[in-house]
C-alpha cells in the first residue's frame, strides 16, 4: 500500500480537526446542495493522492482554509459557518437623523453599523468653529460630544451590535465617547465590539483628514492599541485602509503594498512602545476597495491575505496564528460610480461586491446607485443592501470555501500581485519605512502617476466607462438627491454651545489640564481622553489641546 502523500495527510488533519471543530459550532444551513440535489462539498482541492510539485506548491501557497498562509480564507468553513457582516456605511446631519437611518437599515436585515462622520468631526473642529462653516453634517454625521454619541446610538444594543467608525485623526476621541456612553448605560465596555479605522498614515497619502504630524499621530494609535488590550479587548483597534489610496488612483498592487506598508509601520511602532506582537496583532483589521476588474480584485484579496501572513510570521515572529490572519472589510469603489446613467452603478456595485465575496471578505458595504450625486436616499440604500442579500442567499457562491481556487488565471494573478507588492515594500524599507517614505512623498507620487495613467486611458477611450465616454444617453431622467438642511448646522451650533454652559466647569477644566499634561509627559492618552469625554469636553476642545502640544501637519507638496 502506497504511503499517503503530504497533501493527503494535510487534508485528513484539516478535515478531522479544524473543519470538524468549526462545523461543531454550527453551520448556517443544514445542507448545501445544487439544483440537481448533489451536495456542495465544503472544500474543493487537488486530488489528495497526487504526489507532484503542483500538489506541494498547493500546500505552500494556497494551503487549507483557516490555516497559514490563509490564501483560501481565515476560517475553515468561511461563509458556510457565518456570512460576512452586511455593514452599510451611513451617517449624515444630526445624530438623531443618522440614528433613524441606522435603525431603518437594521430593521431591513443589516447586521452591523458603519458610521460616517462629517469633515469637522474628522478634523477635530466643533460645529461653531469658523473652519466648520458649511460642512456640518454634510458628508457624515456631526459628533461634537459624548452627548451626540449617546443620541447616535439610542435604542441600539451596544453589547450586541458591532459598530465600525470610519474615523482617523480623532479616532481616540470618538472611541472615548462610545466607551463613556457604554459606562453610563451600565454596560461593561469589555463587551463592546467594532472597529475604529484609526489609520492616519493613509490620510497623508491620499485623503487629507489629518491633524497632527505623522509621529505624534503614531503615538495616538499605539496608545489606543495598549489601552484597548485591557479596557475594550474585543475591539478592533485599527482598520488599515487601502480603500482611500485606491480611490485616489492607485492600482491593485499598490493598494496591497501601501496598505500592508502602513500595517508594518503600525506594528513596528507598537513593538517599539513595548507591546508584544501577539498581544495586539489579532485585533488589527484591514479595509479594501472593491474595484471594477472582477478577476483582478479576487486575486488581490487572496494575495494580500497571504502576504500579510508571511510578513507577520517571517518578519515579526508572530507565534499566535490569530496574529497572522488578515481580516478585512470591503467597500465597493466609490470612484467608479458615475453621475451619468446612475442605475448602471447597481451593476458595477454587484460585480464589485461579488469579487469581495469570492475574495473572502469578513464584512461588506455596497455603495448606493446615487452616491455620485449626493448622500444615499433610503430607497437607494435599500437596493444596495438587497444586493448583498441576493448574493448571500440566492447566488450559491457562499456555499463552498474559496470557490475559484485552482483557476490558472486566479492563481497566476494572485502570485504576480504578491510579487509586485513585495517589490514596493522593499523600496519602502530602503527609504526607512512608511513614515519616512510619506515624508519624502514617495507613495503620494506613485498614486498620482497611476491616477494620471488611468485618466489618460479614459479620455482617450481606451478605458471604456459605460454611459460616460461610450453608450451615452440622449436624455436622462433626474434622480432624487438627498440634501442636508442648513438648519442642521444651526441646531448643532446651538447644541454644542448649550453643552459648554451646562457642564461641570471644574471637572471639565481638570480633565483638560490632565490631558495636556499627559500629552507633554508621554503617558497613555486614552484614559485622559475618556476622562475628558465624561466631563463633556467637545471634539474640538480635545483636538485643540493636543494641537497645542503636537503641532499641526503641513502637507508635503509632491511634484
């Protein structure tokens, strides 16, 4: 009798231990079958009795779901056990208006919240600051205090609903507000689940909602890592975002490289601050863009997952398997949406969402068809959510793990994207790391060059955009657009001014002094920010106190 091959041994071990243990926890359906009645197997892989180099390469590069290097997914059962979180990104106007939208989406089957904040909140200005004029509540919800956070989450079970907050420069402040709200509702903050984006490096590269220079911003991030490890241990402390660099114009390989390059910088900073890799790495999450090239996007997600696993084990010596797993949220590509023929965006979003599911995403936001025109209407938001639900419950693509594995094209593109991303990371290391590379303008220049090449292709017609440079419509019916009433800003200004008059002035002054002292002496800032939140300090006041100590970042011009 022939000796079992390495692949046979690995498959048997996987079936008997990881898969069996995962299935014991429960599957979302009793049986997975095709229209013919045939069963859908949990995994499709090369024939196990094949003792060839291809079989050896399979174990090294693809592996088994839930096992290093996680090319085929971070869980053994993936969506057979539990579907991805359907986390629609929403927020506009006042906290009360956004709360109503969240409850509307939850009632229609959304399974997690994703909060969009307005620009003043993102950049640390109160609604009555002259810098905030005309922007309050416009591209997200205005949150100026813990009082607003309480209203935003009213009627939502914070110990049951996962909350993602797309916030970076003021991430510590917004998490401090949520932490305080939980305490004041007699909930244990250790039970809170969710994510703060907290990825400020990509702001310098692509988006611009930074406040402080890069190095003190890195301190805020690592302070949050350390504090959450004990105070909010289930919280994902960072969502390292490739989404925004892709929106700025980079290609798929650059999206992987600059996202993971930021991740390397955060890990290095945390370890330099004395944290053990396995104490925080398991709470790192990622955020990717779902772009238009369907097959390339699937390969991108798989390549990013494998490359991160190898970085964590080979470069940082992570011992815990959880530290090596790249878990990610996907949002479909906002920059791909068109104001012309906006119904076409439903098709674009469907393909992008489907690629994210084939790529193994842990949560997903599908853009609304009208987002090239304005904030989503309720009707458009419902279609976007229904898109995810149809993929999940009608298409069958969630019934088997990593169903496109083994495709010659998918595996070839996965390999090439990993290699291209590695080359970028080597160049960044040669510059002294991502912070130094950003200070020199390297990723900014690469993104700009890529965006320029793409735009030239669109203008020449080489890159077809349906309804824009080809297949135009002679006449288009106007689509309803959601507009934020100017009264929102007036109400928010009045509310924050009333808060300043009604709070305990002595407690507020003491908390603000403690925050400034901690910023100067190097203590962890999160306890002081939480204290300031409890004393009803505002977003602008907390950011202002840190600006005095840290300074304000001036953008590097890239030519």
